[in-house]
C-alpha cells in the first residue's frame, strides 16, 4: 500500500499515475477538497482521515508539505519511507530524465530545452515544478525534461538524472530549509547519485558550483558569461566549444541571464545528440515564458517590462541589469526574505524611482530609501494597486525624464497577498499596461 500525502497538482498527478500503474493507494490531505476526494475515489484510491491509520509502507509526499509536518514525522517514526513525486517517477518510469534546477531561470530553461529537443524530432515532454506535474506526463515519452525545486529534490534519495543542469545558487526558501546551506544542500541532491555515465552541466561563474563540479563523478560541462568554458559568451556571440553558435541578437529573449540560459540549453541539447543547426534553430525560436522578463507594452518612449516570476534577489538582479535606465521599479508582495544588499549598487545606479505595493511595499521602500526616490501604493486590491503603481511610474518618467525610460515590474516577493499566483499577477499587470498604450 502506498500513501499519497497532500493533494493539489502533485498529489492528484501522483494518484493518477499510481492508478495507471495498478498500485493500491491511499490519500491524505489536511484540508481535503471534495472534488479531489471524488477523483481519488474514482481512481480506486481510498481517502484516510489520518495518516497514522494508513497501512502504507511508502509515503509519496507533495512538495508543499514540509518534511517537518507532524504527520510525516509520525510516519517516519513508524518506519515508513518518505519520498516525493519526482523520486517515484524516477524509480518506476524508465524514461531518461534531464533534471534542471537553480535559484532563478529553471522554468525558462526547462521549457526552452524541451522545445529545442522537440523541434529536432525528439519525443520530449516537460514537467515537474513547471506545469504540468511530472507524474502527469511521465509515461510513453523518449525523454523527460524536469524542472526541479528544492522542495522536490529534498525528497529524492536515489534520483540520478542522465543530465543534471544547475543554473545558479542564490538565496530562497530560508523559512522552509532553515539556512542558506541547507537550501543549497537540497539543490545538490540533483547530482549526488550521478556517476561517469551521467553529465553535470553547471554555471562556471558560480564558485560553489565550480566546487561541486570538482567533486562530481559525472562528466562536467561548464557554461560562462565571463570566461572561456565548454559554452560561453564571446562578445555578442554564443560559443559552443570552439564553434560560434549564434549572435545573441538572433534570440527572441533579452538580458544576460537569458544568454546564460541559452548556453545551458545548448550544452544539454548537444549532450542529447543534437547537431549545431538543430540547436541554433531551437534557440532562436524560443519566445520566453509568460510571467518571465518580457516587454509588456510601450507608451511613446516608455517601455513596460513584466517579470512577475522574479521573486528572488538573483532574478531581480538579472532584470535590473537587463533593463535600460532610467528605471521605475515596481515591487512588493509577500516577502520571501528579500536581500537588497546584493542589488544596492544596481538600485543606486539604475533606478530613478522605487514604487512599493502589497504587504511588503512599505518595508521594501524603507529599505531602499537611501538609494533612490520611493513611493508606496497602499491600495489592497491587486489590479487597482498595479494601476496606481503604473500611474505613479509614468508620471515620474514624464516629469523627470522627458517621458523616456522603463517601468520594470519585478516584485521580489510572492504574489499570494493580492493575486492567485504569479501568472495572475503577470496577467493583471499586462492588462493595466494595455490601458496605458491606448
């Protein structure tokens, strides 16, 4: 008997996979949704009122359930093994897996790599932390491209990706992992079981990842924006080994962080057997993901950039570096432990006005007040708050910069105080921008 602990996207997908595989399973959730309970029942699963009543020998816990949850700890004390959805897929589905993680960029690289592989004729599918859940798409494909979060990786004791890609290591989820070191160790699970038959692709500009590569048993390939590597940026050209692959101007996504992402994709595609022409075609066709750094609209000489997924300092740093000044930066929401120290010089040099909104808007403004001008929007309703923030931003650029500059929406915070999720937040921002384009 297998126990699925926690429903939602991961738990439901795991239940469906278990049913397809013919396993007997039970399901537990702290706050069960009636519709989900009905689906589990229809799949042949049994809903249990408490995990301690389960007769399961194995528990597949959804990534949103902390390992410190009393129910999971009680199961551990009973000798029940606790794993995650990704680990279950790896153990039971024999499709080769490419795992991608990092503090920022992993969603874009996952989708980008999958698109490159598909355009070259590979039967690839993407899932994991990115929609859909990995268990939802695990069967009947040539290769799985999985975005892997620290929450997923911390419950993957035997995971051994054929290709593991680690893009960067910043600060995130300290409230969950307890420390930066524990967060990074959770990420390290993606390479801990690799051997000489596997490949580890890493950011050679990150000192900790360079150290990981030195001790890895896998074949290690580095990418860099700063130095020669297995793939690197040379002037305005992406190099793959000694070959000039393409000019960055031919990409449809902007910013040095996207150039780094493209290098990581190129290396993974080459290891997967693609020729240079196939890699080049796939790289240049990618238009980016909704909610990621992209032009949302223009008003005269004012550009509006939407980067709703930028909830971490590393992602916001990349956005500030990629954005043409003068910048009005709109940020705020549910604070995830924002580190303004790491971007203080960028704020001082490039941001003309900071506009805070949401739960953390006022505290964020106080933290950057010594670096730039600030304004705070106290409107609690999400779309109205965005409308007010954009109005303030446009007015500032009109009055101080001859109506020239960029309005950057990179929240550095979670969305749940005012929006359903980051995608809803992105959509609402784009709707507000459309009104200003008229």
